[in-house]
C-alpha cells in the first residue's frame, strides 16, 4: 500500500459533539459601505489627511494651500499647533517631498 516501509500507521478516532442551546437562533454577519468625508474624521492620522489633501490638489501644493484645507478638519479643532503639525508630518514622512515651494505626493 505504501512504498515507504518506514511508515507507521496510527489509528485513532475522535467524536466531537456540539450542543446548540438555541436551535432557532443563528448569527448573520454583514458588511456595510458608508460614504464619509475624510475631513470630518477624528480617528485619522495627519499623514492620511495630508495625503488626501495633496491628492485633491493634484499631488502638488504649498504648505499654505494644505493648511487652508486642513484647518477646517475635525482633527484640527482644538489643536493650537495645526500648522506646526502639518509641517512636522510633511518633513518626517518620505511620501512627501518638497520641490521649490511646493510639496509633492510621492507614492
């Protein structure tokens, strides 16, 4: 039966018994698509907001253009250092590069 004579067959069986307490109840999982404006998100990173802004501005913008859009975001509300945070994110992320006075999205 087996070409290799070193094979040692192991014989065992398992019987699994499952008990369902509520036989008429079952779970259904669904997914839902929700359209939302990223500018209204609070649980988003500055990097993602800046990327979306640059994509909206055709992948090239000055820091003032980026700031003027992102100052209206929910993430910017209550933050007194929005301009500094935008500048920090642009400088620390390799997906953003500065050429002359414009920031470019490099993805």
